[in-house]
């Protein structure tokens, strides 16, 4: 069953994300050969910081995507 993410889920989700990234990094040549950039809303920044990511101030954006509303269930 799929349900909405709860606060109590954060550590488990972070563990899954980390395990997946460690595997992906090893398959791709190691963490020194990979750069990860992502777009996250303000509410998600603390989550990604817990994973070791840092908020950058030097990323440029060229975005002409017309985003449409959607719901993840």
C-alpha cells in the first residue's frame, strides 16, 4: 500500500536513498566521479542536508518548463 510520507518515515527513507546512491556511485565509478544536482522545495532542504547534501548558491538556471499540477499518491 502507498501512503503519505510521515515524519517517522524520514530516517528509513534517508537510509534507502543513501543505500541506493552508494550502489549507484560504485557502479558509476565512485563518488569522486559523480555530481548530483536537484531541485527541492524549501520544505525538503532539511531532508537533503541530513543526507550530506549542501545548498548551493552558485547554480544557474535556464528553465522554460511549464509545470502542471499533479498529486503523488
